[in-house]
């Protein structure tokens, strides 16, 4: 197996910066594993790689999809494997970095081979979403697959619709299919970064403030002006939905920013819980961004077998 390195951890933890140091040292390329950085037009709010980042190191699986297009973990796993294969064909090391647990699980451990999207079933469910609201669909899913519902965030209409679609097409809960039918895994060395809860909260607040200075609100305004359909993933992405609520007069900017910070902290907590279940991760506990270069070096040495 070629050397493959995975860097995971909670949002705002510095994964991207460490990955840049690591990829530069290895002369590697970065493969993203973030369910929202895949969308074009959301680069600021999702902390996607910047133009300067891309000049330093080639990036894959980032900012390539229209923000109105739905995407699945299964599709991500297929396309990320293709990106990794292309990187390795050039005798280059892929550095896989991200905080989307489901995407990483699909890539690293394999994911069930579910049915392809059915446009007729999807259209029916989207019509119900528009007419009845997400709570009605969540109620339906709770009756047929409470295990799947428990794993879906309250505002995530995309995953609710997919779970109901799979049930309608197969007659089986998606949670059962996930346990029974998996694609081939992708072997890799896994490394994680952690912060104290208080330190990460400060990093989250600082990042939001910087994103606003960089044009986060303008990005949300442009997304809204494009007139995407109500189910468009961009409208439901953390940060954008709060700022769009502000632009629609539903909240002050201060209230929207407070909501972003709160939900980002909640996301980080869910990510930490998820990643505790990931096997064979070597963890690094951080206290300062000044540690980023030394963590990258420690990962490089450990992956090469030069460190305990």
C-alpha cells in the first residue's frame, strides 16, 4: 500500500493548516473530506482552501460542486477514491483532511452500496417537504427507522429525504442496509487533533470574526440572490442559514453570529463524539497554533516509521 495519511478532528481545530505543512514537507497533495467545502460559492463560510492554499499545495474534492446540488457519502467515497488513485499514480502522497465523519467512514471503512437516486421518489419527498415541512418527514422516518433519525441533525433535510428514499425503494431501513452491505475500505494511517473545549470555543469565535471580515455576509447575500430551490444544500449550511435569516430580517447580525457560534460549538462536540469511535487514530492534544508545524513533523515521522 502506498503511504496515505488521514488528518481528522473538530471544526476550527487547525486541520487545514497542519495538512498544508505536512503536504508541503511530503510534496503531497490534499484530498478534502468535508461535506460543505465541496460547494462553490461557500468558500469563506466553510473555510475551504483559499487560492493561496492551492498555490502552496494541490487540493482535490473542494469547491467543485454547485451549491444547489445534493451529494452523498457514497458518491464522495467513489470520487475521493478516484482522486487518491490519481494522486498515487503520480507517485505522490495523498493527505486526506476533513471533519465530516460520515464521509471519512464511507471512504476509510466502506459504506453500504445503496440504491441510486430515484428522481420520481425524490420529487415526491421534496414536494412533501415544501408542503408539510421537515418535521412531518422526520416523523415518518422515526416510525420506519428511528436509528437513522437519531443520527441526523434536526435541520438536515437532505439526509432525511435520502433515508426515506432508500426505505421506499428497498423496503428496508437505511440503518440496517448500512450494517449489511459495505463497499471496499481504503487503508490509511489515521491522525487526529484535539483541543480543550474552552480553547476550541475561542478558536471558533475568532474564525467567525475573521470570516465576516473576509466577506462571509456578502457570500451569503450572493447565495440568496442566486435564487436556489428551498432544498438546496447551500441554504441549509451552517453559517449561511443564520446569515440568510438576518438578510431576510429574521434576526440582527449580532443574533445571527451568536447562533453560528453556538451551532458550530455543538457541531464540534458531535464531531468529537463521532471521532472517539474511529479506530486506530493517533491523537495530538493542542494548546496553541504554534504547535502546527511540530505536529505535522511528528505525523510525517510516525507515518514513515521513524517515531514511536
